[in-house]
C-alpha cells in the first residue's frame, strides 16, 4: 500500500509525505520499476541528485533495460554533469 500512497502524495505535490511513503514501500518490498522511477524523480526534485542516481542504478540492476528508469537515470546524470 505504501507505493500507491507515495505516488498519490507525489502527484498531489506533498513531497515530504511522498518520501515517507516511498521509504515505507521499500521497507515493504514494493520495489517495482515504478518505485525506482518515481522515487528517483522525487529525489531529483529535492535536488538530491546523487541519491537519485544511486537509486536509479539500483533499479537498473533489478530491472535492466527498463526504459523509464533508464531515461530518468540519463536525465539525472545530465543534470549532475551538464555538457
């Protein structure tokens, strides 16, 4: 249930609540591709890009080739090291 609540809070702009619920989802082993994609996006919006990159890397280890995680990962790398 944590992941659904996290996504809803994130969509509603309640970033603090969303982060709590994403962590709860992880503790409840609800780590689907959506978890990595969205929680990473939340961390990026909080300007915690290093953490987002680490999370995306974990997600890609579990879900290699996932387009959404890969895209968010590339965007985070670009934000950290713009060309």
